[in-house]
C-alpha cells in the first residue's frame, strides 16, 4: 500500500479498499497519509503547519487508524486530538477507528457502513460468496503486529 506508515493502515486499507469479490468493502480510492496544509485557525489548534490523514478520500473523509501499538501514550493521545480538531477546522471529517474494529467481519462491515454514510454513498449488500471472501480476507489479515 503506497505511503502507508503502519501495519494497521495496511490492514484497514485491504479490508475497506479491496473489491467485495476479493473480500474487501469496495471503498477504494483513498490515499495514505495525505498531506493537508493547514489554514490559520487549524494551525492555531494544531501548533503545526500541516497534518497527515491515514486513509483520505478526496470528498473530505479521513479515517484515522488508532492502535495501542502506535498510539498508547499520552503524547500520542494529545497529538491525535489536536490533529482531529485541526482537520475538522479545515472541513475534513475525521472517523477514528481502533484496531478492535477489525476483529470481525460484522465490525468491519459496520465501519464500512459508517464511512459510506459519511461519504453519502449507498450501502451494497454482499452475496454469500462475497461474505465468504470477507471472512477469508479477515483471517488472512489477522496478524500480531507487536
């Protein structure tokens, strides 16, 4: 996955981005770690000139992957909050996602449904074959990143 900077980003990208026939949710078209140059208000909130979006769709949705392996300290928590506030000030909707949302097909589907709703996209029902592909893809991406 070009520009992905953490294993959870890659896992999320596969589960959400791959076509349904391959077990994904068909929500491709995002970029990893899109650089967003901040305006004055956002810079004030963030104390930085730019921020990066984990999975970014051009219609203004940023899905932020948060896991204990990479965000389990006070500094990361505060930085994540500042990033979200700055991006929201820029008109970018932020959907925080913890790695526990990748624990079952049902929770991945719920995450995808939320992203679709936020982006104004219709929901797509899966065939039995697509559901089975989702189960297999989730099993293949379940890795102990530590």
